[in-house]
């Protein structure tokens, strides 16, 4: 009991030590600085209110501090934060005490002035000044970008099931929908418009997925899938990892296997105007598609690189295959196999909502990185 009391005392945030003045434009607010077991701290919500920003709770102990034009992803107990695709150190870890997120004082005195535009800190007077721009900065892009997110399978087409030899199972169509919804949120947070080919458990013909993408004038098409091992492999249950495809004729036997698996849905489709046995080779000779292929290969490489930073499974690389879903999308288009549902550990990973959000964030980061390069190339080409 004594131990418990001591712990409680240690974990409490003490009475305010001093104050910091936060000036958002002309509006000044006093924010308390208190002492925690991790040093001086400020309450995140008080700081956000003073800067007309907000704190978003993502998961237990995970927050986004959105203030002064920056979004800082914070995890309690971790002295690193993420801003965009950068991981940056903090002088001390943020802490949660009695349900309130506290940020180290250096977040105000040092971190924000470094990462946010128009933010300065007067150390002597303890004043944080956020200079509001006279006019909001114009968006860097001429028009907003649209990403088409395609959750693989749906309705009667459940996709693959796994894992091999377990008494519980995942269905591909559920995982692809969950990850695609998380991907939609992650992309919207990054400022692009998102169109989903499906947002419920419903069957959409493969050719219609591309048609939706074209009608909505998508800039990028992302199709999300879960892989399944070939049962004839030596140890099918052991196969793990992630791979990203762009459209072409299948180059390897393994690519042909995945192509056949992902194209199989046509048997559920009542009408589709691309016959199942059409050779896809004409696509690669079309000039416009050639341009899309180069862009698709770049997009696939960017997605694959991004996933390699966080995915526990092996990097199976960028591959090419004749996916029907990619044929009709006249834009850079990739199909991501986010893992093997036939592997027990990977199936568990893929159905964990937190991991699903991580995968989605990784694909969203890659898409933004690709789009930035795409706009640079488009601008260079038009000059
Ligand atoms: Zn699939």
C-alpha cells in the first residue's frame, strides 16, 4: 500500500511552477508550467486551446497535437514524435497523468519554434509568439489531388481465407475494407481527396472499379489485397511478407499465381466488358498507358519502400502482373498485397486495428511522396 501511494505521488503532476504566455496573433493566454517526474511540463490541451489548435486522440497513449499549422504525432512515454514523414526527438517524453496529456516544456520553448512557421519563443520573458499570416498561404497545388482507394473483393467474393491450419480465420474482403477505410482517413488527413470503390461489404466488378476511378478523375489508384500462399509450396503456412504490383504481363510464375487469384472474381460478376481471356499485352503498347506504367512502377517502388520501414514481414519486392482491376484505371495504379493471410502470425498482424492503421499510414505517406514527385515531373514537362 505504501508503495502504491508513493507511486501515485511520483506520478502526479504537481502544482504550477510558473507560467508561459502563449500569443496566438494578438490573443494572449497564460498556460501553466508544472513539474512532473519527467521535468517541467505543460498540459497539451491548454497549449492547443491557446493556439486555437486541437488534440486528437488516436489510440490509448497516441495523440496528434495540431497547433500553429503543424500536426505532431505524439506517443506518451516515447521521446520521439512524427511530423509528416519525419521522426524528430523531444528533450523528454510526453506523459499522461490522470487522463491528461502533458508535453515537455521544451516542446514550447524549443520544438514548436523549430518545426512551425511563424513561431518564436522569447526565453527571458517565457513568451511563445505565433505570428498569424495576414492571409492563409495559398495551396501549393493548382487543384486538389484525388486518390482512388480500392478495397479488394467484397460481397460474395470473400477473397482469400486464412491462416492455414488454425481454427480461427480472416477473410480478405474484411481486412481490405478495414485497411482501405484507415487509408482513406490517413490520406484525407494529408490533404488529398479520396474516393472509395467500395466502403461496405459489397461486390464491385473489377472493370467497374477502374470505371469509378476514371469517372472521379483519380490521380492515383491504390488497390489493397491480402496474399495467400500456394498450397503446393513446401511450407505454405510459412510464407510471409508484402509486395506491390503494377500492371503488366505477369513476369514470373509467382506473379501469375497472384494474378490468377486476384482476377478470379470475374466469375461472380454478372456483366463485364473485358473478357476473362483477353490478352492484356495490348495495354503495354498503348502510349498513354506506357506513361502510366512508368508512373505506376515509380508509385509501386515508393509504396514498397515505405512498407519496408514498418512491416515485420519480408520485403517481397515490386512485381508486375496483369491485374484486371488495374487495366481499366487510366492513371498510375498499383495493387498492394499487404501480407499473407495464410500465415498465422501475419494474419493476426493484419487483423489488428492498430497495425491496420500503421499499414494505412505507411501507404498514405508513400502516396504523398509519390504525388509530390509526380507534380514536379508534370510541372517540368509543361514548362
Ligand atoms: Zn485479393
